[in-house]
């Protein structure tokens, strides 16, 4: 199929995207971690229209037409690639909890960007990996979740005048993520609205030091994760809006566990082992998730970020 000089593949394309946790305590809007919990999406080009089928998380709630976030990401990417197809059929199997601070929107955006590139015959030549990150970050508004979703592992992301960039580093063996997911949902916009316009200089200085220490602790010395995850930049201001989350973080940290709010919450992320006798309480689903080290996958193969272009992909040589 060809449209305005752009040729589309006839076969369906499958992509798998991991859950993510952003901030990790002091690394506000910069640090992120990919987790081994996945959404699976299949898309194919059709002659006309747009239909989205959703099973699992968000079924019966998410849009099933072109207003779905994943389709909007596909369309934005198709526009960069040169043209949109006449129609799309998309099937989503969602396992990442919606609106819980585990990157469900980033997973949808990254899936959309990857699918669109893969559905264009010469998509990789038209759009490199660095360009995919820039598109995904622009759609999400910040790169802290889309970077680990795309690249895998522990990521440090930032934004330059021409868009987002990121590096990814391997997490140390002793990093043992456990997520505590509540029944209730949260909204990133509400959580961001709770943040003050300014913070005290000593708090900003503490966070800068803790974020630097966290990079070392996550990659080389997990024994330092408890002090490294101390935060004074955002979690204390959001506590009133999610008191159960704040109480669980405090209880875990009192027990010696490096616990933080996952993203904007309300999920809690523990980065070190939780004592077996720790009482989580009713209303929380605990799940230990290994660090995802590959990032988004397409057609059953690992995306070749490091192999193709270490600089564009943001991996260390």
C-alpha cells in the first residue's frame, strides 16, 4: 500500500512495551527504571477507518477510535515519516495498571511511535532511534518515563533545545524492585498541581546530591539505596493528596526499605528487598518485578539501540 510516496507494509506488526517508574525519589523528571510488566500491541494498515480493540487494563474505558493515545502517537509519527495510512486496526493487550504511576501512557506512546515506524517500509531510514525518543517525549511532555520504556534499564533523561535525550545504565544485581499498587487511581496533572513554584535552596541542594548518589547506588552499590532515595523536592508536597501512599512509603523506609512514590503515584516502589513480615495492609497489591533490560521489543526481536547507533540511542560505548 502506498500513500503520498510512503509505502506501508501489508503484514501486522507487534510491539511489546514495559512498565516504568519515574523519579525514583530525588530524580524528579529525570530518572526512570523499566520494569518487567508488559503491554502487547498489534497493528496493521487497512483501507479505511480506525478501530482499536482493548483487553485487560482499561478495557471498556479507553477510546476505541483515533482518539486513543496510542493511535494519536502513531499519527504524529506517521506525519514525521511523510504520510498517514488510510486506515488502522489496532489490538491492545494491556497489563500495566492505568493511572497508577507505572508509565501506562508512556507505554502507549512508545508503542505507537514504534508501530508507525515499523509499518512504513523504510521507516527506520526516515526516523532513527533518537528521533523516536524526541517524538515520544514531546507527546508525553517529559522524557523520564518514555526513555526507560524505549531503552530499558535505568535511564537518565534530559531535554535540549532540539528535544529529549537519554542515557541508559545497567542496574546492579542487588536492585530488587517491588511495586505496591493500590485500587484507586491517580492523575499526574493533579499531582503536579500540588507542587510549589519554588522550593528552599537547602532542599534543592539535598536533592541534587541524592540524585547523584542514586546513580551510583542503582548501578554499583545498592547498600546505599536508602539514603540515595531521600527526596525533598516533590513527594512531601504530594502527600496530602495521597495519604495512604505517603504512609506506606514512610513505613517501608522506617523498616529500612528504599521506598519511593512511583512516578506521580499512587503506586509505591521499593528498590530493596521487603521483609517477609512487613504488613502492607488491605488495598495494596504487591508484586516483585525484575528490571527490564531490553526496553521496547518489536516482532519478537530486541530493538537494536546499542548495536546500530550507541550515540543516538544514548547508550555508553
